[in-house]
């Protein structure tokens, strides 16, 4: 029984709280909200207080608002031309080495104004939000100098001010070598000595990320960069083991990274390090699928070692032009053997942990922000089952209904 009064009581649905990574089904549920925060969740029959306002959502299932913990939605132009080249047999690495790939997006992003970047990013943001996303991480990484990385991060911050979504910004300056540098070590020096201290001082980034790969930066270079970020009190993340096994994920876990992302080539040692240091594994099925990768991330090992597995869109113009996080849930199940329950945990509570937001986001529990979505479905597995379509019927952000 709950006999406290509340500002707003939401009812007329079944709910999954996702606490501890499990559904924890509550049939005929109700959620009490005060000041945008959940004050109680339980069975409607157990609510005996007074509510200033009540909303009957009229059926369906409520989940925590979806959290997309890895995206690159701020960019100058799309790369559908490279998609055509890949269909004709060119590989992602070949395209990157011949000046396309990330370098191509760097060019268009540097040329674009903030207003233009904003307009383009909004199209992706609105699609993700319409499909249930209430929190989104956005990386820089297509500017690769102070001026343009700052520009990208400002655009990301502004998106969060203009739309009902929480935006977490990540500085991904160590994404690729910019054309004006011909030596990766010198560029890393610039990032450590100049760029990161300014980004930290201006509070433009909530975290720092890099790309540890043969076509990007070595584990030694990335370690220096991440250590500098840690000294500036910025949380760490890393793109690692996407195309080859370099041990970047282990190194980042040992530095206390919040998450390591991609992980197709991660080894057992990498997984053990993630388990030991509480690092989240972020799985990105969109890039795996688009690049026709055949090496699967070590899902069974991650599961056996109790490493929390988050799932994200990796929405970007090159390797993962994804506009639906729910589609990633389906791919994680169909391609990697996730259960639908794991897939939902991957876009709620584990995604919150990957962003360091687990105290305020990711589950329907008292004390957390009242971000939730009501879906027009008869069982939670349908969230992973349907490919595309419009499933959500109500979207509540900080206790206020904000349908998209
Ligand atoms: O997460 N892996 C590196 N970075 C992005 C790809 C960016 C791009 O191709 O533009 C990724 O897949
Ligand atoms: Fe990425």
C-alpha cells in the first residue's frame, strides 16, 4: 500500500521496471511522479493516496525511456556514396585509407555552420526520439581541431536545450588523424596539451572517447590521451576492438573507463578486465551489419563474466546510418543471441551505466527521473520483434508528456 499524495499519477498499463537488468513485471501498474521524479511505482490497486492529476494511458506496456549511449548524429553530410562503393566491393578500411570515411565527414563538418549542423542533426534526433529515446549521447570527432570539435559539442548541447531529451556530450577528438597533421603522436600531443584542457575548462564535454584501431590510434597513443582526460576529471570511453584485437578495451577498462564500445575482436583477457573494473560493454549491431563484419562480439563470455551489455545505435554517416534504437534491439537478438530482456536492459539500465547516469536514469524506480515510454504492445518482447513501425503511444520526459 502507498498512501502518500503525489502531483501526478500515471496508470492504465503494465510496466517493466528493468531494475537489476530484469523486466520485473508489474501488471496493472501505476507510477507516482513529483517534481519530474518517480516517487513510487507499484500496482495501481496498491495506491491509496491522493493525486493532484491523473493520466490513464489506456493500455500497453511502460518501460523506462530508451537511452542511446553511443551516437555521432552531428555531422556535415551523409556518405551514401561510400555505401554504394562498399556494395561494389570496397571495404571500410580501403575507403578510409584513400581519404574517404571519417576524413570525408571531417571535411563537410568543418565547412558547415552551427545552424546547418543543428538542422541536419535534428532530423536524426527526432527519429530516435519518436522511437522511444529520452536520453542520447552525442560524440564530436568530425572536427578534429579545437574550433570544430567545440562547434560540434555546442550543437549537441543546444539540441538538448531545444528538445525534450537529455543529451550527454562526448569529446571524440582522437577519432582520426586530421589532414593538417602527418604524425599521430604530434596530434596526440596537441590534444593533450591544448584541446582537452580547453574542452574541459569550458565544460563542453561530459566524457572523452577515442578510436583505438590500426586505421586510427595505437593503444599507447590512446592511453596517453585518456590519461590526460582522466587528470582533467573527465570520464572515459573508447571505441576498441572493432576491426582488430589491439587490447584497447583492456587498457581503457584498467583506466576505469565507463564503457568500451564495438568489441567484435575483444578477447577473454579484455572481457575479464571489463568485469574487474565495472566497465560496460557497448554493443553496436548497426556497424557490424553495415560493414558486413563476420566476427561477432564475445556475447557469451561477456554474459558469463557478468559484464553489463549496453546496446546503441552508433548513428553516424559512415558505418552505421541508424535511425531507430529499437532496430538495434532486434539485431542484437537476431545476430548476436541477446534475449529480448537483455536487449531492453541494453537500452535502459546498462546504457545509463555506460553514461555514468545509473543513479538518475535507466529504471523505473523511486528517486529516478520520470522518463518513460508507453508502447502499443501486448508483451515486452515485441520491442525486439517488430522491425520498424511506430510502437510508442506516449512519451514522458521528466514527468511531462512530450510525444514526438
Ligand atoms: O563508431 N569506429 C569509428 N567511428 C565510427 C565511425 C565513424 C564513421 O565512419 O564516420 C563508429 O563506427
Ligand atoms: Fe562510434
